[in-house]
């Protein structure tokens, strides 16, 4: 068609190619393209699809060779290595540590959940059990220690949803090779675990202070309480690395928690347990913690009531090192499984 003199040529051609306008002639353009150019383009596309292109590594090597052309280092590849990540592991870890520290400090909810809530719960539970350790050793102290250990075991349970949210971000970033899974896990361990551990320590000290525990017993009670906390923190982190979402994480973690509580020696004892379940007492972290603390509180010469409590629960002295070894092995196994699950499960589908 004739190009008018008033509008610009570009406006005229845009009107011709825009469907719905008065000068619309796009159907003729499509027909002309299908007749004249499309057959040749199809041949080019089919040939390109049939030819194997270069991989990302080969493209980098080819670009390196082009950059070296004409230089004194041409033909030398001794210093050129293609790595999956642009920077070293140390640099990845340093950047992730800085980011995690800033995010933790800027998030009131995170700091409140890990430090503020344990402090508040410590004061509340301390008021409920105020002065209980000043009384004569017996059943009240047993129930107090049992409730305190359960409470510390549950402290990291709400954090699983946060771990799963962080995992989703990590999966997207590691899929782009921004950093490795190991750098993410190590940065989380260096920042998140000490903060949670500090919250558990503050909570335990507040409760024991209100309860009136003698300073001589503090290392044993605090040590076993925090060791048990580290175990369950490892358990919840491992479950959060494997579970697809928060609901399934709760479902997976609950049976382990229930088993530890049931086989603590208070609800199910060695005398009442079936023979085929006695082996669980040998690997029950809650039982080792309860036994060590109660034997320490009873002292070398317990009262008649205290002796009766220990005998009824089959708590004996001399198994502390075995308990520490069992719990330490569990923590190591759970942390290793966390790394494996984080790396190979719940990957993005591309």
C-alpha cells in the first residue's frame, strides 16, 4: 500500500501489523512469512536441535582460549580450572555468616523466639516451682526435673518451620551455584545453634535459680539439661531437612519425642517394660539425663524416700559416661543425616 505523507512510516507499518486496527493486514504478513521464510527457518532450527552444543564448562574453556589468543600465555591451561562455584568455600561461608548475622539481628521475631521466649518461660516455670529444690529429696524433685527436661526438649520444636523456610531459599540459591550446601549448613550451625543454646541456658538458669538448687549440683543438672537440648535441636534440624513441609515435620518428630519421654524411666521402667523393649533404655537419652541428675540430687546417703524413688525407677550410679557417649553419637549421626537430607532431598524440579 501507499505510505501517506502525514504520519511517519513507522506508524503506518505498526498499524498494518496490529490486529484490530482499520489498516490491519497482519494476516497477509503471517501468510507471507509461512510461505517465504518459515520453511528455511525450520531447516535451520532442526539442524541446530540435532547438533550437540557446548556444555557450560566447555563454553568457559573456549572463552578462556579466545582471551589468551595473541598473549604470551597462549596454549597454557595450567592455571585455568573450571569450578562449580565462582568463589572458594571460605568466601562462601564468610558471606553467608555476615548475611545470617544481619538477618538474625534485624528480625525481632527470630530473636524473640530464641531468646525472649525462653527467658519468659523460665520466669514462669521458676515461679511455679519456686523453692522446690530446698525441700527434702523425693518425688517432687523427680517430677520437677522431668518437667524441666521435657520443656527444654520442646524448645527447638517451633523452629522447624523457620528451618524449612530457610531451606526453600537455600535450594533456589544453591541450584544457581551461588554457594554450596555445606557452607549453608555450617553458617546456620555457627549462628543459629549458639543463639538457641544461649536461650536454653538462660531459661535453665532462671528455673534453677527460682527452684533454689544448690550451687554444688549446678554443673550436673545444667550439663545434662543442655546436652539433652543439643540432642533434640539436632533431631528437629534433621527432620526439618528431610520433611517436605512443616506439618509432615511435626508428624515425623513426634514419635521420637514420645519414645524418649516414655522410656525415661519414670513412665515405663525396666521392671515393667516387655523384654523385647529393654534395649530402648540403653539408648534413651532422657533416661540417662534423669538418672544422672536424680542420683546426684539424692547424694551418697539418700533418705529412705529418696532411696525408694531411685530403686523404683531402677536409677543407678556409674552410667554417666555411657550416657554422654550415647547422646554424643546420636548428635553426630543426626547432624550427618541433616547434611545428607539437605543436599539430596526436596530439590527444585526444573
